[in-house]
């Protein structure tokens, strides 16, 4: 039987069977967090590295986790921040401005597009033109059907700003699909 | 998200981006096979091997504290065991005399070691103190005085013409004088 978030947190904080509870947490959220990060970072190995960092930080931060907030959104928040930090670090290493929206993390990152049909390839390419934060917003809304209120907790932005960001992202993608 | 909200958002999407709206939601990215079945173990290994938070912040203080404690370590000096000192001195003197008689060529080299203790650095002495048991330390401290005394004897012997034959040496070793030396 899968443990609830409350049970997982309580068990980890109590120290009793904390390893087991933490394993349950990883197994419960690993896929969702993986895809959330992967959508922003694209490369699997980098995603793996970032995801592991997310869980290590989660383990360290759980003692201070306030249970009035949602574990699910808290994890997403860590994952989003870690992904953006990673991307900015990579940009810095490659002497590329953090504000450069067209930067693609890896020259070979488009390899995954091989095998996609034409329209899917266009969509993926359109997504890569979005800034990282906007791509995260688009992913949470379009692919994961997250509520704006949850997204607001994840990215620490108001619901209104998120709606605007999503709409802009949608329009950019639509424009790309039509133009290309 | 409830159905009503979902419908509203879909309508909005359809108006804003009809091409996107008409597309199937497909995940074109792939994760390696078996990746998720090992992730929890991988993370556990990483956590177990993490350097604890704040470790490096306190490391310098810990090292300095440790050094200070070691420098101020009090080493009690026990009362000298006079009988033991005498016996050690006698033993060393005998060793030097016999050594001199049996191997004159080594005398100069051995004499040069008389400055050994003077030449030791304080860190070498500390190392020796840490390494040896207390009893050995006391012997060592006593030995320094005895060693100097023995060298004086040795130097005085140096002035004597000691051109012994092997027969004379054998005779000396079997003599009462040699056998009467107390240890």
C-alpha cells in the first residue's frame, strides 16, 4: 500500500524507518519529477544528475519542511529551482547570457527528435525556443494539467503572472508551428 | 482540476492556438529502460556519501583546537630511578669500551653521533614522545646524560695507545675485571 505524503513526512521526521519512508517518497515522485526536469534540460544524463540533487536536497530539507504546504508542490519547487540553476550554470560555462532564450543546452540535444513525426518535431523545436521558466510553466499546464494555484506555489509567482506566461508560451508555439 | 475548468481552458487553447490544440499530447523524450527501478538506491548511496553540511566551515577550528590540545599536553616526569640510571650508564660504558676494542674503525663514526640529541628538531622529539611509552621516555631522558658521560670516557680512551692483539683482547674479556663489572 502506498504511503500518503503526510505519512511519509511524519515517518521521515520521526527517524523511525526513515530510510524506508524516503524510498517510498522517491518511488512515488521520481517519474513526475524526472519528466518535469527533463522537459527543461532535455538531456537524460543531466536530468539524472539534477534529479538526484533534488532528492538529496529533499532529504536534507525535510526536517525543516512545513507541513502546511504540499509535499508535491514543494518537490516541484526544488526541481524547478535546481533545473534553472543547472541551466544558468551551463550557460555561464559556455559564456552565454542567462537571458539568451535561444540557447540550447547541447549541440546534440536534438537527437531525441529523430523518430518523431514531422509535426511532433516542430512542436519540440518550438518548445526549445521558449525560455526555461516559460517552458516549465507550459509543461506543467499543457502536459501535466496542473492548477495555476499549484503552479504558483511551485514557481513562486502569482496566478495572474502564470496565466500570462502560459498564454504567451502558447502563442509563441502556435506561431512557430504555423511559420515553420 | 475539475472537468468544468478543464473545458474552459481547452476552449481558451482552441481559440488561441488551434494548431497546438489539434495535436496529440505525446512524450517524445525517452528514459533509459530500468532507470526508475534503480534510482532510489542510487540516491541513497549519494546521500550516504555526502559531506555533512557545514563540515568545511568548522574544519579549520577543529584542526586548530586539536593542535592546541596536543601542544599543551602535560607529560609528568617520574622520579629518577637512580639504580636504573647507574646500571644503564654502566651498560653503555661497557658497550662503548667493547665496541671500541673490537672495531676501532667505527669509533669516529660513533663519536659523530654524540650530537644526535642536539640535532633533533622539536617536532622529531614530539614524535618520539608520542611514539614511546612513558617508561621508555624516562629511559630516553636519562640516556642523554649517560650517553654524554659515556662519550667522555670514550674520548679519554681515544688518547690511549690501544694497539691490542686478538690474544690480548681475549685475555681481557676473560679477566676478573671484565667479569666484575656490575650491571
